[in-house]
C-alpha cells in the first residue's frame, strides 16, 4: 500500500491564506495531529486508524511541508502564523474545539496554541517536546546546547539545504534510523516517503525556516503562566536531541499534567513504540 493510499482520505483546507493538505479518518469529536521535522502527516500512520474508531482524526501537513503550500518568505514561518493556521483548521472543519496532539515542532505549535486558545482544546497531548519555558531554561545549559547544535547550523543560508539533499537525502534517513533505538520502526518505504516529501520544490527551505526564525520570536519565552488545559506528555527517554531533564517540574506550568516515559525509545516515539503510545493516549482520553 502506498503512502497516498494509506491511513485515510486526503483533503485540502484553506486557512490563514495557505492551502494545507491533511489526511482524515473516522467521525466524531475532532483529534488534530501536528507532526515535526523532517516529517509530514505520515508520522501518525500508527495512530490515525487507532483513534479513528472514536474521533474524526485529522493529521495535517504543516505549512511548508509535503503537499501543503510553501510560502517563499521566511517571515511566513513564525509562531503567530502557525497558531492562526491551526485555529483556521479547527473552525474550517466545523468544530469549536479539539483534542490536540503534537510531536517535535508540532508539539511546540501545540503548546503555544494551548496558551493562545485554551478554550479550543479539550485535551492536549505532547510527544517529545518540552514545555516552552523548560526548553528556554534548557538552552542555558551546556548539555542541551550541545544536543541542539543543529539548530545553530540551520541558521546558515543555503548550506543546510545542500547538506540535507546530498547523497540522495541521506541526512533524512540518518535523522530517523541513526537516532532511533528501534531501527526496525522505519522500513525503506517509510524512509523513501520522508525523502520524497523533503524533495518537493521549496520544501527544504520552508522546513528549515521554522528554525531560522526560532530566536526572534516568543517560542522560547521562559515567562509562561499556568496552563489549565489537561495535558499528557509522552517521552521517549533516549531522545538524542532533547534531554529527559527538560520534562522535570513541568507541573510548575501545567495544572493538570501527566507524563509517561518510554524507556529504550528515541525521539520518534509514536513511530518507535506505537502500541505503548496509543495505549497511553487512550488511557488519558478515557480519564
């Protein structure tokens, strides 16, 4: 089964001046899934059919990724725009609120959306992306700065694009298989799907522009209030990019907070350990 045929129906929605591609399956309350870098909707392939039994699951390609629009201006890739995108998707699909699920950059957007529009979120589920205040604190430590070295490389013009696309996008494969604990979680077909998405015209620069704006906006603002949205964090303990210590004391920022650690699992937690992730998500949604 090809990527195009798998895991639901492919649709488009226009929001905040961009056309976003998404995959949807199921009916009922809305569960909106936001992927990370360098992924696309496909990173939720193990969760979409599972939760489509009880929800209308919608996994979008974020702006700049895969089959979604790719604005050329670097200024199009800032948190204020991402928040407007998500608000428009929820309302455009005919809903007032959703269960919001985010991993990596999708997690960063989900955290910020929860602060901007808590009334639009029933439950928040974050996978391997710390609370913004905790991340800001972490970037003041030598160990996290070392883990986040790639963020600083990505600030350079055109060189990161060349590095990512060299040797048939070998860096994309290395990002997944090189950092995963469970290497078997990614088939060659999976890796090909990610490479093909990154190879679409304008995609690499768009994806990197998320990072190129990261220091000029409030995404890493350490001054955060108490979030009232019930929140579950799922964390693969062997994440090479984000230290486990970034999860500690998150309760200082989230009133109703649960965390589930998954040992022997890297950053790509919902793909490396999909059964456990699905179990923890389902338990959280039932409580």
